């Protein structure tokens, strides 16, 4: 098991995690749950190697898994999607 697969396995411990390399350097992430439920997500090389983008991808996967399970995510988890303050302009 490679480092990327280990990271996703630790994040989604209630799923069987497999990764397959993609030609562009990214991966195809497959999560297998109970009752033959399979969730697949393509993750680009840039998303894997940029901390902010990777954390956004992980949050999006968790949201999508909760939606499939008909669970509503907590409002605080949805609010964490916005990570940057809006720009402020000052007149001279």
C-alpha cells in the first residue's frame, strides 16, 4: 500500500480503499462500503500535491458520502468550505 492510499485509508477507515494511478499523475480513488456500495472519485495530480486543494477534496468526498447515505452534514462542516477572506479595497 502506498502513502497516498494509506492516507485515504486512515481518513475513510469504514471503507475498503483502493487507488489506481492515472496517466496525468493523479489517482482514481475507490471506496467500497457495506451492501456493495462503491464510490469513485478522480483526483488530479495538482489536487494531491496542494494542501488546500487536498483538504477541499476530502471535505467534498465526505459531503458526497453523507449525501449518499441520506445524512445531512453539519452546518459547521459546510461553512468550512470557504477558506479565504474576501478582498478589502481602500480609496486613496
